[in-house]
C-alpha cells in the first residue's frame, strides 16, 4: 500500500537525518529511507570512529612520553581490541541518540534500498520512491511531494588497485582491523591519508605516505602543508611526494604487499604488510533511479542550484552526492537549507567560503577562507600575520608547542581573507575565525578581543596583531 509524505529522504546520514529533523520542526510529514544504519558514513565509517581511534593513539603517544610531565609509567602497552571496543561503544551510543531523535520527531524510517520511479499511476512526475526492504518484506511505496537525495559517498580506488580487504584496504576496512599491521603504505596524502598516517604512526606502525601532488594536504595553505610534512617526518612517517603509483606493479602474498611508483624520473618500490588507498571519495549515484528523472549527473556528482534543487525542482540533493566540500557539517547545513527552501522559509544560500575545514591528525589542522596562494592569484594586496605556539604558555603546559596560526588580510579593505592553523586543538579554535568571517571582522577586531591567559586562543589574538606588525610576544 502506498503512503504519502511531504518529504522522503534517500539516505539517513548526517545530512539526511538533520534535514529530516528540520522538516519535522516545520511540520512536514517526513520519512527516511536508509539501507544501512542511521548516521551513515560519518557515524559508522568516518568522522566518529576515526576520531575515536585518533584519540586513543594520542593518549598512547602521551603515555609513552609521560616522564617529560614528571609521571613515570612502567610498561605502557597498547590493547588494540580495547581501542576498537571503545570506538564501537561511542558509535553505538550516538547511533541510539539518532534513533531517539527520529522517534522524537515522528520521522518514519524505512530500512531498505530506495529507488526513484518515473511518472506512474501514483504521480504524474518522477519522485515516487520504491523501497526494497532489508527484512525481505514486500516493497514499500512512498509518494512524496518532495524528495532529498542524500545517499553520500564511498571510498574511491585506483583502477588496478582494487580493495581486497586483506592486503589492500580503504578506510572502511582499516576501521575494522582486528590487529595493527607492523607496516603500511598509504596511497594519498590528503585529509584522510594524513589522519591515518598520524594515527598509525602514534600506534607504532611503520608508515609510508605516497602522494601524487608535490605536497601533502595539497588543498591547504603552502606553509601549513610544509609544517605538517616536517612534523610527520619528525614522528617517523616517511613521505614521498610527486609520486605516481603504478597499480600494475602490485604484488601481494606471504603477508606483505609491494607496489612501485614513478618518482623523479625513476621507479621506486615500496613494501609493507598492507596498503591503505586514500584517494578521495565517489558519490553514490548508482541504483537509486536517477535514470528515471531529468536529474543531471556531471563528473559523477548530481548538479544542483543554490538551494540544492536538481533539474526536477521537487527533488533536491545534498551532501557528498553533490561534490564540493564533502564534510558532515556541510551536508547538515545543505539539508537544512533545502528543507527551508521547499517549505518557503526563504533561506540564504550557503557561502562556502565561510565554512571551516579540519584535519584531526596530531598535530591538527584547521582553516577557513582562502590560502595565501589563492589570494595572490586573485590579485589581492596582502598583509599576513603569523604567530607560533612556541610563545604560548598553554601550549608549553600541554607539551604541544609545534605549529602556528596564520591570518591573511586584504591590505586595502582590512577584510580577513583566510585563517590557517596547525597545532594543538586548533579544530576547536577555528570557530572563532569562522565567526570572524561571518561577521566580516578585521584583524584589528580580533586583536582587540581580549583572549584569556593562559589559553591556546591567545595565538589567534597575537596573529591578528602580527598582521600589522604589533604582536606582543614575538
């Protein structure tokens, strides 16, 4: 029997379930179709489990160097099964929380694979959703006024370097490791690759990162990338940039895997117990019925307008499936904007230049706005302030004084163009810079915000002063 809804959302990940909650708040009868678990990739295979592992790695690394804090610990040991148990406990707690939110919002959840149907007896427009239920029951038929496609993404691989789950892993398989390898090759030095390199190195794994670009975390400011490479090498991570992996050279067996890469005109070979492929993510656009619509898919991603409408105006798409910034907090706000638009709430389009980005390695990276290189390419007349954590008392107290805060401003207008940080807990500090961007603040205004002492945030105030050559502690 067909059931009518104001909104049906394909995908119950961060973007999907947040959109459902906002729709419920606006009085829309809402359903989510999810073939896996509510919470999606972020909760079960991405943000949360990886950060739980990173935290355990950080604690383990700190314990190994506890004597520098005057704390002697004999026989520090890593209990990796316990690490995994803790991770699963956190995920399960948050999963129950999402399930509770769905019940609280009276949001129906259909556990199964949803497909968009073309015009039919149910509707003259494409958009009716057929659900192939996970439990084998008869398909459900949902007739919505609006649809949001929030089917997310999956790890991308390289042709010839397919994931086998034993020797060649994606982040999905790596999260479920029962035991740590002694050595690993990470193909890709972007956000995910560097987080795993940092974590596994802190877990005493011998790590080699092979990156195609001429620097790791290539989308970050050049100085941030350079500092991260220095600090990763300081941790013992071997980094090879400007290297093109040759999948056809893959050789695996007898507990190890070997692969070669073109590097500086030569072929270089790498051997380890496992390979982790970290070369980005691809949208889940297959098998959901897009061919039954006029929705346009370009370069693997669904095309949308500023309010996330597809070519079918009553069908929206959000999150990783539309490309752009593939971040959980971005998907959430895209979902809210899409729902408010269909409900005639007149939302503002999202300004992606105001969105903060974070890398949860050790040390952390956080940024908002454009890099110095991008600012120069756009023709801005720049002034730049930079301040090291080495001069910040709280950083010395933490025992984590590597890194800096960098603020890029327009000399002509005083506008802040970008803020870039590398160092302790900067993923928690970046929101001040994000708010400054939203409020169109100037370095002067940040500098005259009195930051508490001692705090890591003092580095932001000092960097703002440094923009005009007025830093106090430099």
